[in-house]
C-alpha cells in the first residue's frame, strides 16, 4: 500500500486525538444522547394523578378504589372533592382524570347487569387519554368479573407477548437511539473534518503530494470508520448492561451491519463536505438531513404504516429506516441475514451510490 496513503491515515488519527471538538463529539456526545433520550423518550405511563369522588362509601366502592391504588398507573391525589370544582382541577393540571362512583354502587353491582361509573378524562393529550380510558376499562372488566355474577362473560382473553414480555419501552427506543446517534455522529465527523481542511487551506497541501483524490478521501474516511465502530460498541455496551436491552441474535451479523451503517453515514458526510466550505453550514445541513428525517420518518417513534403514502415513500430513502429493522430484529427477535437480507442490500446500495456521488463531486470540487 502506498506509503503516502498510510501517512494520510496516520495523520488523520493524530489530528483527531489533538482536536478537542472532535473528541467531545466522539466520546461525550453519543453517551450523553443515549442516556438523555433513553430515559426521556418513553411510551410508558405511570403515576397518573387521579381524583376519586365516592358517593357510595360501600364495600364494593372501597374494593374498586383499592384495585385502582394497586397499580402504579394511577396515583390518587384527592378524594371526594365538590363536583363543581372538577373543571378547576383540570385547568390547574392537578389531575388527569376523575372517577365518580355513584350512590348505591355496592348494591347495584350485585343486582344489576350494568352499573355506570363516570370517568372524566383530560384529553388535551389524546394518546394519554386513550391509555387512561383503556386502563380503566381493564380494571372495570376485572372488577365486574369478580363481583357481578350476572355478567355474561363467555370468554376471557389471555394475552401472550413475545420479544418484550414486560412491555418496556426502552427495548424499543434504545436500539432506535443507536441508529439515530450513529448516523448523526458519523455524518458530522466526516463533514466537519474535511470542511475544516478546506478552511485551514491544508487540503491543497495534501493534494500536491503524489496521491490521487480518492486516496485522500479514503485516507480521511478510514479512521472515522474505526472510530465510528468504537462508538457503536460503546453505545451497545451501555444499551445492554445499563438499559438491560437483550441481544438475542448474531453479534457477528450485528457488527457487520454497524460497519455498513457507519459507512453510509460517512458517505453522507462526504457529500455534505463536497458542497460546503464552512463548518457551521456543514453542521446545520448534517442536523437537518439526519436528526429530523430519522426521528420523524424512519419508524424510530411513529409507525411508518400509519403515515400518508408519500411519507412512506420518503421513509424508504432514509438509511435509518432499514437499519432500525436490522438492529431491532437482531437484538429483540434474534433474527439474522436470512430474514434481513433485503434491508442489508438496500444499505449496501445506498452506501455505494453515495460514495460514488460524493467522491466524484469531491474530486471535481478539488480540481
């Protein structure tokens, strides 16, 4: 291998180790994002502030309240407040729902087929309101099965949850965060590093040496592939041992997919660096083309099948869309290349296409 080419790689490693800004991006930013978003982004709801107005005070009403208190989904913050103050309770966000147990509830539960209990829910957040309504419905169903012998319960469903039996949202979001963080970091590293060379005027000094432009590009990208892989291992270790996310599939296949995905991010960074001359502009473009599409359109939070058809087509152009299926499939379902080869091939094609375009664009810019 060309000695000058090796010297470019060596020089890039030394430059990275001496650049505080790059070191912060490499070592601090990924873990900070993982822990921040790993705890902040969650679909789990608990400790919903609830008010109970009990007009019965009988044994059945007390048992219903006990069942409500037995789960960590609800937290009773007040009891038997005047009903005319319910609006104030919601306006001051003192509670998210109010349960009104009618008078003679205990007697009617034994003698009637249906005993209505009023539930008033703050629906400013419709998703939260839907969760509250469903959870209260499940409590009411179990309560009726126990206490109302007239209830015609023909059958009872027994759910069996696969791959995430405890329904932990971290199992879903933490692998997704790996995709978001790696794409951002790998794109940011190459775009800033090469643009910095342009700003400092050192790129021209490298080009006067007997080395081709594509060798310059490879010499600068290879160190970031190694660094990006090290970042991915660091994030996966934190995900496995801190957030307790399992890895049920092949580590060998997962490592190969990580390197491929990092290469995709680096090729995007190369393309950005070929069309910009300022680090600030490169950072803004990187954030715009990585964070926003990855979070909103890749399936990281919102299911792609629920999006309008044009957005579903756009989502297929986002590398994270395909890598999310790979990493979640490997870590949670334990599947491998036999099931995930389409997503792998798409990433290979994206990486190759982006590298060709960015290399040609970069070479023409340098010329």
